[in-house]
């Protein structure tokens, strides 16, 4: 019966997404910003590390907004390297607070991993996530596990494993999102301050 397919069946019916370019990034970035805007107060309420100042969600939203605004003026909007380089610059210029600075370094790593590519495949996406994790860790003098750093590293692990198993970018990103959620839930096991407060890491 038309329209009765389950979500998993619809996923199977779709053609694999084997490359993405700047135009698709320019769709994804504002969508991520909208999600962050809608949830920024919830993230603020989780904020207990490194200090309970209740502004992590707002800082990350402002940083992300700056990234998206700059990306929308990329010199070559059809090229993913141009879009992400612009986003990285925007995030750095608009970084707010510790969480915003780390987010800007994740953007910087993604841009470096995508440099020189007008479009990218699943393996390229995985390389970009690994570079994002590497750059973010290097930017912090004393990296703390159980934070956004752990999440981006474990997301990179998931991206690499999924890309090694297949070339569908949707599948890779689904694995990344799923593992990122799981990594966030595990932060309470890694930081005593989170466990004592009964919250996951806000970043």
C-alpha cells in the first residue's frame, strides 16, 4: 500500500549518497543551527563543568550562528572546502566561551580535513571527523575526558568504522550521530562532577 513503508524501508529504498558538496553543507549547517537554537536553554541548564555558569548552550549557539553566517557567504558555495573554510573562520571570529572555542576548533579541523575537495565521499567525511578530533584535542592544554572532546573523538571512530564498511554517507552520518549520543550519555561515567550533579556534559 503506497505510503505505508516504514522508516527503515524508506532508507533502503533511497539511493546511497556517495558524495556531498558545498550546496548540501549549506543546507545542513542552518539545520544544525536551528536545532541548537531550539535547545540552547536545555544545554544551559546542564552546564556544570568546568564552572556552573549556565551559558554553554548560548555560547555554542552564538559561535555556530557566526559559522553559518560566514558559510553563507563562501566564495565558492558549490565546493565543500570553501563552505567549511568559511564556516571555520566564522566560528573562530564568533567563538564565545570555552565551549565555543572548542567548537571553533572542531570546525577548523573539519575544514582542514576537507581542504582541496569540491566534493567528498564517505572516506573523506571520516578523515574530516578525525582531523576535527585531532585539532580540538591539540587546542586544549589539558584535555579532559567526559567532555565534547571525548564525543568528537568517539564520533570520529564511528565515522571511520562506518566508512570502512560502506560508501553511503547517510549511513556514516547515522553512525556518527548514534555514537555521539552514546558518548554523551557516557560522560557521567567519566567526570565525577557530572555524576554528582546527575547531568551529562553540556558541550
